[in-house]
């Protein structure tokens, strides 16, 4: 039968420099830090650090009681300090307090203002565990000793079960990335997190991901973060990541790098991928061509719906969208468009030319960005083909590219009215 007693809960800020008293009621030291092991969901205390330049720790099991005024030992300090710090131990004052952790529930970075701790006895064994972190203003007030305000503000606690570290002590006292929990988040959520991190921590997170995952995360990040991360990587890994990203995103990033680094990365890319990116980089910033991607599906009029569906299945992971395919003739001229829905309901042997829509809404690659905004808002489309003056299909633009184009112009009311139109058709479901 398990027996738990003498549960004491407190905040770390209230315990710093707390007196440590031995079995003879003599004050022998002060609490400087607490060493914990975080190899499970909840960090568990191993010992109390009481000397600045010593690796000796007071064993948690030698603590008789933890009172409001002092930490009382069951024996002498010499006998109580019978364990030494290990490389994997984490000092919570040094490595957690005022540091950032990843809130996996809220999918964001949080700052540790204080830590809630529990000390108790279980089956005659002493336990110290970290219960939660306080990320609210109350944690700051508590540390400042402003009690009259602290009592009026509720702690903003996050259970340790929902936390993952971005910084952890290693044997050489460097910062390492612990990323297992973060990998389960959506790429857009990870992108939001790395945008708030320092450059070294961004690099560690991206380095911990496989190529495909890194590309998905970077594709969701802002351009400044994308450029900083790619610039920090060696050319080979940077090239591998950019090859997995939409070609328009890759072109935008490389255009922001210095010419030497950009050229080095292009030389490491697959020649066909590199040529597509270079073509996009040659457009002026305001040209529709600078927004388009080369990752899309083309069909011919003589293919059957069954053949088209098989092609879509094979290419699904390589293209920007599978919901719309564009039909071209032998000269790559755009002659029609067909949706995935139309292919699914068509007879297997039905020809694409018999089910496609022939009147295709399109943009010229030299059209201005503003025209793209107007066309997407007017026709409620998720993608739009881009053609040259001879009606040859050059690429496509997706609605997310247009939305990103709008976001920086916060002071432009006209731009935001058009943005509202786009949001409206997204809520209603464009096709």
C-alpha cells in the first residue's frame, strides 16, 4: 500500500537563499539552486545546491522537513551532502528561471517567471517535483516581494506535462535542443515559435528536423526568419531544404541573400530545380511572375480521368495543390482546367478534353501584383494559372501567396479592404 504524507507546495522565488538547518538546529548553509532530472514528463529533484563552486548536493532523502522558515536536515550537512551533480542534471535557477520553454498545449513560447514545486514523502522516501511554471505577472510580483499586489493577481500556471525545453544543460555547459514534443506540432505553429527565438536556437531546431519537415516549417515562417536560417546553413543542406519548398518561396529567399551565398546554394541544387528558381528570380518584385510556383499538375486533353487520377496520386507530395489540374496542348499552351472533384465523378475512360472547363481565368506573368489581388477577390479562386504572351503555361499562383503579399501593408486601408474580401471567400469556400 502506497502512503503519501506531509505535502508542501511552494514557489521557487520564495525559497532562494532559504536557510538550511542540520539535525542539531544549526544553520549550516543556504539554498542556492535545485538540481533536477528531466527524463520523464515531470522534472524530479535530485539534490540541493548549497555551495557556489562545489558539485556536492544535499540528497533530497536527507531532508526531514521543508518549512516556511527553513529546510531541516535529518542529519549533519556532511552526511546529507552524499551525492554529486551529474552531467545530465539541470539546475532550475540557472537553466529554467527567466528562460523560454515551449508550451505544447498553447503552441507558443513562454517565459518562466517562477516555478511551483512540491515536496512530500512517499513510502518513507522524500520526493521533490516541479509542478508547473508561472508565466504570468504574479510570478514577477512574487519575485519582487510585492505581496499586496501579488494576492490580487491569479498565477498563470502551465502544467509541466505540457512543456518541452528548448534549452537544456549538457556536459560542456552549452545549450542543446530538446525537440521531441515540438515535432508533433503543425509546421505553422513551429514557424511561429522559431520566429520568436534567437538565431542560434532557430538553427538548432531546424538542424534537428529532417529535410522535408524543415522545408515545411520554413515555408510557414516570415521572410526574415527564412533568410536568416538558410544563410546560417551550409550550402548543401540549404539547397536540400529549398528543393523541398515551393519554388517561389525558394526564389524569394535566395533573392535576399548575398550573391555569393545564393550562387553557392544554387550550384548544390538539382539543375532543373535551380533553373526554375533562377527564372523566378529574374522577375521584378511587382511582377506576377515573381509570385508563381512551378509545382503544379498538367494534363493533356487526350488523357482519361483514370489516367489523370493516377498521375495526381504519384505527384501529390511534390506539388503545391492537387485540387486543380491545368490542361495544355503539345506546345504547352493553356487550353483548360479541371478540378479534382470533376475527375472523381467522371467515368474512368472519359477524356479530359470532354470534362474540362475551357474558359480559364489566368494572369500574365508581367501583370502587376495588384491585378492578382483583384482577380483572386473577384473570382473566388484558390489557384490561378500564369501564362506568357503566347498563352503558354508558366506557373501558378496560390491564394496564400496573395494573402502574404497583403499582410505587411497594415497602414493601407484599401489593401486591407481587399484582404477582407479574400478572407470572406475563404470562409465561404472558394473553388
